[in-house]
C-alpha cells in the first residue's frame, strides 16, 4: 500500500487543532504552580504553596463560594421551570405554541451584553438594588431556554404508551408522573441541570451588569486581570476543571457499562 | 421574525381535551411569565432608557424619561468604528472557528463513528475548555501573547515580528482569543449533523465517479448545513457582543474596542445609561436583521 497524504491530512489537522484548544488549559494549570511576587504573567519558580494555601487570598475563595451558591440556586429554579415547559411542549397541544417557541429561542439568540444591560436598566428604572439575588434572577433567565432544549430532546424519546399503561393500571396523574414520566426523563433533566450549572458558574457578562457590589469567581478574575490574576485563581480554575472532567468520565464509563449490560 | 412562523401550531387543537390544555397552561405559565418579566420587559426597559434625557439637576447618572431619539445619532456618531469593528471581528472569528471546527467535527462524527471510546474521548476534549473559566483561558492567551513569553520571543528571533513589535493588544490577538473561546459552540452542532450523516450517500457519490472533493461539496457539506448554520449563529452572536477578549486588561489594545466594550464603559464608567442602552438596542436590531436574512437565505427554519 502506498503512503497517502489524504489519509494522514485529517488526523494531523485534528491533532493540531486539539493541541491548540488544550494550550490555554495547560497554561492555567502550569501557572497555578508559579511562585509569584507581583504578577502571574511570566514563569518564575515552581511551588506547591498556591495549592496548599488557596484561600490565602480570601477574596478568591469568597468569590468562588458565591459562584457555587448562585449556580446551585439558579440551576434548581431553571431546571424546574424548564422541565415543566419541555413537558408541555412535548406532550400537549395548545394555542400559541409558535409564540412560546419564539420566546424560548430569543434568549439564546441575544448577545449577553444586551440581556445584561437590559435587565440592569430595568432594575435601575424600578429602583431595585443589585446583589446576590439579582444575579440569581439573571442566571435563571438566560439558562432557562437551554434547559428546555435539553429536556425536550428527552421528552421526544418517551414512549407515550408507558404512561397509558400506568393509567390503565389505575395510577392517578401524579403517580404516573412521579413513577413513570419523571424517572424516564431523569437523564435529560440531569444533563440540563449540569449544563445550566456550568453556564451559570462561568457567566461573566450578564453577571457584571446585574451584580452590584457582589463578586463571583469570573467577576473576580476580570477585575483582577488589570493588576494580574493571583495564582490562587488558577488553582481554583484547575480544581474545577479536574472535578468536571472526572464527573464526565464517570458518566461516560457508567453509560458504556450500561450499554454493555443491555447487549449481554 | 423568520425563525418560527407565528400562529402555525394552533391548527388542529380544537379537538384537544380542555383538561389537557389546562395542564399545559399550568406547566408553561411559570417559566413563560418569568421570561416575560426578566427577558422581554428588560428589552422594553432598554428602549425606554435609550430615549431618556439628561436630568436637569445635572447629576451624573441621573436621567429623566423622555423621547430623545438623538441619543441614537450620538451613539452612532461617537462609536461607529467600534460598531463596525465588532461585526468584522465577529465575521472573521466565526469563519476561523468554522475552519478549525469542521474537520474536528467531521473526524469525530464520521471517521470515528465505529470507535465509541475514541469518539467519547474526543468529544470530552471538545468540551474540555468549557470546564475552565473562559476568563482564565483568555488570560492564558494574554500570557502566551505577552511580550516576555517564549512564543513572542521566538517569533521575534525568527523575524516574523520586529524586535519592537508585539502580539498583545493587536487585532490578531483579539480575534484569536474570540475564535478560541467559541470553538466548542461551532464544533458541537456540526458534529451533531455529521453524526447522523448516512455514509451510504457518500459511497453512492463515489460509485457515480465523483471525486472525494466533489462528493464532499455536493453531498456531505449540504447535509451538514443545519449544523453549520446553528454553529455559526452560536459563535457569531455572542462574539459580536463580547468585551472580554477586546478588553485592554486581556488581549486588546488602544484600538481594538468592540461595541461591548463601549456599552460597558458607558454603563459603568461614565454612567451614560441612555447611550449604553441605545448601543445595545442597535446591536440587538442588527443581530435580528442579520440572523433573519441569514436563516432565510440558508433555508433552515427549524432551529430549536
């Protein structure tokens, strides 16, 4: 067989592209071990100190805690609201379906700066002072549509005969929902919640407009960038990365094990 | 709007039982009221604020309700370069992201189709950047592009850059950062389209003596178009409003400011809310027009 350029071109290109996407992740990780005096721009010396004392910069840890709390609360609300909408769209006929779809699509097609400035202008006009809860309100707003899209995909795979069978066996509406519909939708709901959590946790632009004096982790990084981001922020970023990758791997391994079991 | 034809879905539900539609209403109402209150009315607030007049007490950040349409003329006059720059940057970055993402998506969705472990691994790599704060990733590019970095020094030593020439602060740095941050948003929808591609169609093309290049442009690419369209929208729209990459604290310089930077500066630094709002309204209007034309031209109505 002769050597063919075409055969190697794509894998090489893809490998290079992946190296490109991994470079900043590597940088963030490596610079979390940098011994820093003034700014964390250039490499100085290797140290574990930043990892051992990551809350030495108390603002970083406080901002991180706020981000976690906001992400958890807004995810719970938007997952509940979004799942209800997804079920209605997937299961029921009703008037105004197109208007509903449009209203759900628009937030995904609106630049964050517009949503952020709009909500901030509204808070300003109404006279609400901004803080923790205005961030939660904003995050539920922009994550809701993503929850609906994700759960709707799962609703579409549901076999309505399973629910009918439940009703035939004299189950009432709420036990049909909690014992049949909900468990079947759960993987989709979990995926939606994870997406919503990730979007909220990493959001900066909408947050900046609606946070007032409250800090979140991304807001802290943005403000710190002028003076130089402390390596403790890199530590937290790297930690979040490791945890998230671990979760993804566990989910994937479990899914493939389940698939194997089904085949056996 | 061209995304969804309004009022289409109402046909045929007269036979739907009353009770079912009440259940649907109960399920829909909380979320839709929420979006009405915190997504739609803010857009109205934005328009109202964009027409406010300076308060006659002259206090900074205080404005009265009014109908000062000239706020728009002022915003256009002051910030036209930043507005055009936003769309040029967004266009270039979107095309760059497409060039990088399409082969990745093709490899994962078509070439790696029968290797589930490789496919899962590569998909994890695609979404991996999501798991590290995008501000930290952008800051990492600042470190890479910085004047003391090995990359810059290397480019200077081989003569690509003059000794006094730097990457940081240039349009190149900003566009590179924008491209990088939105690659996963481009890759995933294209992957989803290509994953469903029936490879027998590609084989049919080859059987009919089409060259691989012809087959790609006549069969594969058109079939992946829905993914390409969602991908380009999911990158173009957020990039046009982004202000992190172009910020001078990150990758930008003295003349890389985009519309988002101007909105941010007007909102927070000068507290000129009417101008900030007028710019946001114009950005939104431009996006709506561009997206409608684009979606209609490419013939895809179903996006959700």
